[in-house]
C-alpha cells in the first residue's frame, strides 16, 4: 500500500501559508528593529534564524511572551541560543 503524493502546487500553498503564519506571529512578537535584525541574521545564518523563530513562536503560543521584544532583548536571546564559539589556541615552540 503506497501513500499517494500530494501535488506540488498543494504542497507549495501549504508552505506559503505556513511562512505567512510565521511572519504574522513574528510581526506581533518583535518590534521593527528586532525584525530587521532577524532578517539580517537569516541572510548570514539561516539555521540560527530558524531556531530563533521557532523559539519565539513556541514562547508566544505558550504565553511566555506577552509584548513585542525590542532589539536589545533579541540580542540577549541570540547570545543564549547561539552555539558557543570554539577558541583555538596555537602555541609555537
């Protein structure tokens, strides 16, 4: 028994609807400067931006965020979510 595949246009519409929903939630959860910072991060590190978006959407849906975050608060969130950078120390002898 095989599961019939959905047509590509239906899948595309579903993805577009999901993206639009995510953007609406982010407009409510972030102020304009913080949203701009997140868009800039998406250009450089899309996986980091996606994890921040997922965190914000989950926090908003569970009621942990009850007002728009400003740019400074987003910076603090980014520092908590980002993987710690690895320091390499090379000693010459």
